[in-house]
C-alpha cells in the first residue's frame, strides 16, 4: 500500500496549537527548521552555512517527500517533531504569512 503524502491543511501555527508538544519537542522542530532555512540560503543565495547545521539536516535529505532545498517552505516543510517528518505544503510560507496578514491587519484609510 502506497503511503499518502501528508498535506499541510492548516497554517503551521494552527496545526501546532492542536498538539500537546513539550518544550524539547518544540525546540527540536525549531532547530531543524532553522538548519533547513540556513542550508537553503547557502544553496540558493550563497550565504555560508555552518557545518554543524548541515549535519543536522542530513537525514532530512533522505526522507520521503524531500524535494530539494530550493523548494523548502514552498512545496514541502518539516512537521511533527516526534519524529520529524517531511510534509507537502499547500501554500508557501510567504503565502501563509500574507493570508495571516489579510485576516488580522486593519487597512489604513485612504489619504486622498
């Protein structure tokens, strides 16, 4: 039986609020995502990433759902800190951020 792709159906924050995660799980997830962003930045923009961060994400490259560093936080992401899993995103983190802003930001009145 083929394993179904896990999809990011809610925002990252909303999905994590529904889980009871302890501090060490949250820290692990944060650390792995930070390392993923740094490796991506090195490969895409040439900003040097420390070797200890590269070592932290070596396992991620071998996980089912990994689609290359250029696509991190665009088409795939890291979820569920125990264990860490690769999930497919339905929208990029930039799109998610913009959606959140549309929900909470109050438009400024037109000054014309």
